[in-house]
């Protein structure tokens, strides 16, 4: 079965953490590309209290074949006790781009 292309969202507390995580997962071929989107305000409940935090969003392009390793690595690298790690399937996209994701994740083909 062919591996499904995925987009994974992961929020980070600051630029330094975001770049460190992005560089690690791309270098380790767990992601083909990571976009860093600054300027988010996250509003959420944590330990019974309303929180308002400025964060960065990582948009990670990967494949389902390496997702378990990616998730484990994100948990390892991330400073949050419960980091946001959400994977969404890419339903359609440029064949060339999807092939590029496949060629840049996992073991070299």
C-alpha cells in the first residue's frame, strides 16, 4: 500500500524551539518540509485555567509511513508537556509535489 501524504500541525512557544524542531525533523527525513508561521495567539484551557499564548505554528509535510517516528521525535524535542501534534491527510495535490514529499521522507529511495 502506498504511503499517504500528510500535513502535521504542531505549535511551538518561540522561534528558537520552532527552528530547532523543524531542522531536526527535516534533517532526519521525518519531514520533507516544515513551514514556520509566526504570530499566532492560542486560547485554550490548561489545568483548569484559561490561557492566552503567542505561539508559532509548524506545518509539517510528511507521509504516513514515517508518522509514528515523527510523532515520537516531536514529543522528544518539544518543551510542552502535551504538544499539539495533529495529522491531516492530503486528499489531493500536485503529483510532482507529492512525489517530492515521498522522495524526501523515510529511507532514501
